[in-house]
C-alpha cells in the first residue's frame, strides 16, 4: 500500500499493491495495520455505497463536530472525479479544493479527513462508489457547500448546466455563508 501526500495537509491518496495473474487481480483495499504503520490511525464504523448515472454530481457535503466524518473513498465500478474542500479555518489551505480521478481501473482511494467537504461527479455511464466513515451519519450536524461556488473554481469534468444534482445540493450556500464549525 502506497500513501501519497497531497498539496493539502492530512488529505492523502492511497494506492494498493495489486497482484495480477491470468485469473484476474487481488489487493487489500483496507488494512488498519498498513495505515497505522504510516501514521494513519482511524477507527472506521460505517461503510456507505452509492450508485450513480453519468452526469451525476453529489456534494459538497460534511458533518460538523462532534459528528464530523473522515471518509476513505474508492470506486468499485466506473470513474469519478472526487473532490475535497478544506474547511478548517486555521488551515493555510482553508477554502482550497483538491480533486482526483478515482476509478475501478486505477484502484486509488482518497482519504478525506474531518474538516473537509466532499463530493464527486460521475464521468462513466454508471459508477458505484464506496466509502468508509469514522462517525455515524447525524442529520442535525450535516452541512454543505454549493458545487458551483465560483470562489472554489472546481473542475468537475462536465458541463454543470447538464449535471444531475439533487434539489438539496442545489440550494446549499456558498463557502462564505456555510455553517461549517471547523
């Protein structure tokens, strides 16, 4: 397992060691020991999975403390652009976004720590996304940022006028007006 730092502190890319032969492939998608050896100690308590059609855009979502979530995101089928936005007010990268192509083919994962908003857009015909969380969902602590906030300048890899976005996500505030408590 290879852990790669990004331009934003605590946001990391995890690439598994993949063993391939004539039968197919095998890899450890998650190993608490391997991550712990790299200084990443997280106690995951919930797995979430979504299925989405091409053009779907989900996010940007977060949960405020004390229910803030760390997420380990991977794609089981298809291809997405995964996005994280730093909401930590004392961070030198506050308000910066990071995006990464995650796919069933590249098998990369993005570890999105507490203090970040998260979302993704679907580039393939369909995508199945799975992510581990270190806190349970808590409706009262949920928050979000509008996907097309011009201050974030996120390239979602699609025409946003044609994006399939939930009504809930369309009415989220911009970063400057969100209720983040980080």
